[in-house]
C-alpha cells in the first residue's frame, strides 16, 4: 500500500496495489497535506490543515480497516511534511516552515546550523537528513550528515528541488 494526498489539500487515501482498491484515511470533511507511513507501515501520518494545524496518525489494521484519528500535535502555526524516523521513535516535521522533531509529545528544534524555510525531508537510518530548504529564491536540497555536522548544499540550479531522497 502507499499513501497519497488528493491535491490540493484533499483527503488522504491509501492504495492497495494487490486489490487495486483505495481507502480514505483522513475523516470526511478534513483536508490534509503531506502524508507518509510510519516506520513499520502500520499507520499513516498526515498534516491536517482545515481543523487547525495538526499532525495526525491513523492506524491501519488491514483490509481497509482504520483506527480512529490520533492527534499527535496541534498548533497555531502551520504544521507540515511529517516524516517518521527509521527507528520509529521520532517524527520530523516543519512548524511555521522551521524544522522540528516531535518525540514523546515534545517538540525540539531540528537541523541545527541550517537556516531557511524547510518544505520536505528524507531521513536516513543512522541520522543523515536530506531536506528541501529555501534560502533565497528557490528550494535546494541540503545534506545534514549527523549531529553537529555542517550542512552541505547538494543542488544549486534555479528550479525548486522538492523531493529529497536517501535511496
């Protein structure tokens, strides 16, 4: 299965490739953006945008059976781009365009040493992060290889780079 958001700001759906069926994950009447699976593929996380900014997790029991929405974080500034760490214990997201970690219900700054507006990130198994960061006119990809490491710019062309990956 794979998560997908019906753009722009639509309901989050998952697609079961085996059955070719799609299942709505976000409740009716909720608009969402930026969805991802958790580390084990047993839940979908998304940023809800029209019920107040929040990060929501919905458990997947299989065969289209979904658990109730669980609000992990609610805020007054925009919340976006949730990504679950490979270990499953932390969630990377942006709050007001700034990168933060959500762990145990507490929010902490992320990507120290990297200024600019973060749109998306890809998390590696042992700490590296590739993030789409706007430090001027467009988004470029930056690599942060670990705690205390200096950020390294990976792209520099004039088009926006918004799809970081560590694959």
